C-alpha cells in the first residue's frame, strides 16, 4: 500500500452543551499518510489534532467522512482498522496497581494476541523497563510511565504507531532513547505519526509535515520544502564593539542582540550575504567573526498559524 492512512472529508462537530455552542472541531479534512514514513501532525492548541487522533484510534465517532487504515475502511472493518494502529497517548493512563509486565499482558489480551505470540519481555527491554518489570506502576517515575505507554502501544505489533506529544515533560536521556527506538521501528517498516510542540523534533524526525489550524489542514509538504517557505536568513556578526552602520541594501534589517553581536536579517531570494558584507567592508565596519542562521520550523509554524 502506498498510503498507511487515507482520510477523506473528515468532519467532527461536538454538540452544544449547556451554554456552550456546538463546536466544529474538524472541517472536511483530506489527508493521506504514506506507508513507512515518519509523518508530523502539527498545530496550535485546539486546532483539532487530538480529535483526529482519537477518531483514528476509534475513541471518537466522526460526524462525516471516510477513514481508511492499512486498507481497512473504519466503518466496514472497525476491528481490523483498530488492530493496525497503536497509540501512545499524551495522558498517563494506566492502572497504578499493575506491574509493567501485567499491564502489557492485559493489553495484549484486550487485542486478542495469543500467549504464544506475545513479546512482553522484548518490549520491556526495548523501552528499558526490564529491571522494573515487576514493580507497581504507581512507583515508576514519570519518564518510566511514558516508556510503559510506548510499550502498551506496541503489544499487538501494529503497522502504524501514533505518538501524541511523546516527550512532553521528559528528560533528555528518555527523549534520546525514545527517538532511537522510533527510528528503529521505522526502519523495520512501521509508519510513525508524531504530534509535538517541540518543533525542532519534528524538523529532525519527520519526512513530511501537515499543519492543522481551526480544524483544517492549511499545508502539507515534505519537511525541507516546508522549511524553504520562509524567505529569511540572518548574518550574526561579532564586530568587537559598538559600530556605526552604513545604509544597508534594501530588504536587510539589523539589530543588536543582548550579547552585543550584530544580527542582520535578509531575504536570500533577493540578496546575497556577500552583498551585505561588501557594504560593511567598504564602510570600514570591523568583522571579528561571522555566522549564519537559517529559518527553522518554528518560524514557518508561526507564520502559517498566525491569526
């Protein structure tokens, strides 16, 4: 299959409750997620990301549209479509009186995985919980609980793994371990869907990114093409002290940063860095050191989601 997930005309409207009016969370979304990719699903709070994920997981009923997961229409083959996807939720939802091993065994049973096909010990090793396998879940640290959530999402060997804010509030060690495992799973053929507010993670991990705002997909592109949308670079200069700047080429603008360095922003589609540097040299501005900064995903995200 070329697409692990195909969404057509997906809409969700939550009914009015009390004084709160009805809310249209998703507005006719069309989206195809390629098989074997690491796909980023980004958007501000309230954009509709969680609603879409909950529909994919079968936890929320859609109002209209069609969802196909691993070739199975969610309405026609709900059991098969749910078996094809695993979700690591943002919330720490687990029974505090179960051990990690018991939690994985119960989860596997809920998915109908025969005991002969379960891989509980391998999963515990994968997420680094072998030593805590028989400790009560309530005694685990926050990072260990997140590891357990990842293992629970994998008990039935899904073709698609959804990571909903997987590194929110975790330390650097756990974050590195998580991404190492995610890359390994992806190399083995698993399709990964990632939502995160750490945009540098999406920039480094994702092959393609879709940005959702107000219940609609406002853009979907491969990561490098998306990054190239912002026509901006910055020259960061160490001048060795205060200087008087000459008039800069049209389109360039300057500022003094708190550390005393001079930052000159310019559109690379209309200006070259050497043109700016030539103007400074002719004016006698000393340049002790120079570096460049490229627009990142955060710049693109802010530009596209600004109301």
